[in-house]
């Protein structure tokens, strides 16, 4: 029987989810920033020039040992056309544990147990399984789970803020009182042949610790996937059973793990 391979976009999405919660393994505490220039008192986007944006991103994600949330996803073509929409629930727990459950329009389950990643499609009664280590090697975005900080040399990280200031000034410094609305990090691949060109993580700074509210990634075909989170819960640890996958009876297994 011919095996029905998972869509590259689905695989890429799951690796983003699995990886983004494990950054504390290589956490550093350096958080330094240069000055910003303000152009008006209106809400505006400003790019924060940092000594080490990667360390700042690690510090933010280090607060997220676990969480659960609902999600809404949109996939857009390179011309901005809406290709598909989906919604469901997800749960994340360190290290490398993830459960992504698409409910609408078609059910799909993606489970990482810390060693293997399972992609289950109940409609075709098939599950594909990959080793987490192999996924890291093949999917650059999974560098977020690695202890090897040298991997970051293959990527650039830019920090951007949506800020609001009540008065017009010429300079905004770290000592000024400003209202930050969103804090985002764009992780871009240096290699032109990378399957995932960039990953953007967006935090709502109005929430204590900076709550992750959405993320998006751009693939090599120009398609953009935008995922918005709601009912975010970082207080109650997800049940361990969510991160264990038992193959249902009669389901075909496509085992992509190395022998």
C-alpha cells in the first residue's frame, strides 16, 4: 500500500511547537539594548537593536515550562490568498513534549513524547513516526531544542517592539517609561536552501512575564502560516497522558525512525 506522506507544512508546524518551549537548556542572562529613536506619540513599531537578541528570546521562553491553549491557524499563499484554516487545542511541556490536536475542519493529532514525533490522521487510519533527533537534523527550526549554541550561527534573530509613548521625544532609552504592547522575535535562516525561512514569535507584554500570543513561519515556497493562541494557561501543568501516543488498532504505521 502506498504511504500517504504528511504535508511539509504540517511537519514544519509541529516542529516549531515542539522546539519553542525548550530554550532554557541553553539560556543565558545577558539582556542588553541600545537606544531607540521615537518619531511620534502614536502607537508604532520599532526595531530594537540588541547586543544579543538570541539571549533575550531564550530568557523569555525560559519562563514557559509548560502551557496549554486553543489555536486558530491560517495558511496564506505568497500572494496573500487564504489557502486553509484550522482550529484546535495544544499543550506543551518541557523538555520536548507536545500535543497538537486539530479539531476543525479535519481531525489531526501530532504528539511528541520527547523521543519520537507521531503524526496521526484518523481519516486515513495512518500514523507516521519520526525520531526527534532526526527531525532536528532535517528541520532547522528545531535548533531551539539544542544544547549546541553554535547552531545559532546559522540564523539571525531580530527583536521588534510595538510601543506606545504619551509624548513626543527624540530618544527612547531603557530608563524611559514606555508602554510596550507587543514584543516579537524574528528568527531567520542564513542558508538560502533552508525549508523554513523564518519563524516569528510574538509576546503580549501586558501580561506578566510576556505571554506568547501568536507565532508564524514562512516556508521556502513563500507560504505563511499564522497561528493565534487563546485561553492560554501557564498555571496548570498539562496531563502527562497527553504526551503519550498509543497506536489504535487497525491503524497503519509508517515508521521513519532510523534502525
